[in-house]
C-alpha cells in the first residue's frame, strides 16, 4: 500500500482519459512545508493564516507575517500558494482582540466581517502578503464572503494597501489573483454574480455544510445531520462549479471532503479544477484519480444528483465499491 503511494510521487494528477487536475495541500504555518514536500503537493490551496495569530499575546507584526508568507512562497516556488486572509471568530479566538460574547459565534462577527471593521488589522496582513508576493506564485483569498458588497469592500481595501505600497516604493507582484471562499449558501446562490469580480472560487465545504444544513459543525449531538452527501449540499457545489466555469474562472475546493474517496469521483464528474486537502490525503487521491475517467465520473455524478437523500447516495456509492 505504502509502496503504491510512494510511486505516485512525481506523477501527474490526471484521469485515465487525460483530464489534468491540481492536487494541493492545506496548511496553517510554515512548519507544514515538510508535509507538503513529502506528499508531493502541487501547491497550497489553503493557507489558514489564523494559526499565525493564535496562541500568543500580541498580534504578529507585519514583518513577522511577511517572513512566514515569504518562506512558504519561496520554498514552494513556482507552485501556486493561496493565502487566505484572517478567518478569526467562530470557533477561533484571539486573546488580544476582544470579541463580545455572542449567542451564535459561527453566525457572528468573524472572518471578513471582522476584518472589514478592524481595518488596521486587515491592512497589516495585506501589506505583509503583498510584500511577500514577489517571492513566488501568490493568490489571495477572502473567507466568509456572503454578498457582493462585502467582496467589493475587501477588494477596495486591497487596492488601498497597494496604493500605500506604491507610495512607499515597496514592490509587489502585479498579477496576484484574487479569489473567495464559497462557504456561505448566499454566496453559492449568487456565485454567477460574484464570479464577475474574482479570479477563482474555492469551495469551503466545512462551513458550507454547516450553514446549508443549519448544523453546528462542532456539535456532537447532531453530527449525523452534518452530511456532505445531502443533496442540497451537492446541488450547491454543482451550482458554484458551473457558475465559475461560465464566467471563465477556475474553481477549487479546500474543505475536508475534497480529499474524501467517495466524493472525488463526483467532484471530477462536476468538473472541479483543483482539490486542496490535508497533505496526507494527496497521494491516495492522485492514485484514485489516475484510475478514473471523466466519462465514468460524469455518469456517477448524474446518478448521484438524481437521488433524493444522502442515505441513497451513500448506498449507491458503496455499490460502486468506491
Ligand atoms: C471550510 O469552511 O471548508 C474551510 C476550508 O475553512 P475552515 O475549515 O478553516 O473554516
Ligand atoms: Mg470555513
């Protein structure tokens, strides 16, 4: 088994019938670089930058952040690195940033909502990210976007920061792609509109499932309702991929299910361009993909989308021995 996976290193992530996909890793800090390299990641599809901010008493300085981003970009160059801006709040808190206690933190003051208010905080991070952009292949991603206004505001702040750097004579790459996480149902539903303003989407199924099904992703009691194969979730995923492609942008996924063996054929059948997962899942996913054809995946997807419940879908996938 291990040997078969070792053989996947250096091989292309391509289906039997020649469809290339990208297999990238999710990371939290530069310490995760070793895992990316050991598992032959084709880049980073999600750099969860909040880990640089957590478990400390003060905010990381621009310089500290710059060094961390630079290290990842430089080490992986020329592979693409998607840096997600701060996603704090929800289940993640910072001791040095007081957030009032909330009834529903996952529906509350978190991620881009917080960054658009705490703009100095946000700008410091964007400065560090942009300054690091000259050391590799950087893409910026905003979390928890739920409307057009929010996206345009975030892009406006990014432009302001670029203007500041221009004035100071600081260099940054001029071609940095800007994308968003699609992890809120409202964003998935208007993904046709959002697609006009970004270079890419990355579907965050961890949150998309929780918000679509109204199931707290951390609540053990209702865990059985947290269901990736819920037809509502699958339809939203398909909508997002279709809308992205119609607008000519690429669509990735960085939620846990991107590395799920049963989900991979469905996602290939839907035309997902990029899969980002825990690095340990990359080689198994590559092995599986190389044994699949797009044509057969499309059939699986069509069948799955015709079924009415998660239970039926799982039974069908089991019958395929996936
Ligand atoms: C997601 O919501 O799917 C995601 C990748 O982000 P996080 O798990 O960090 O919320
Ligand atoms: Mg999320």
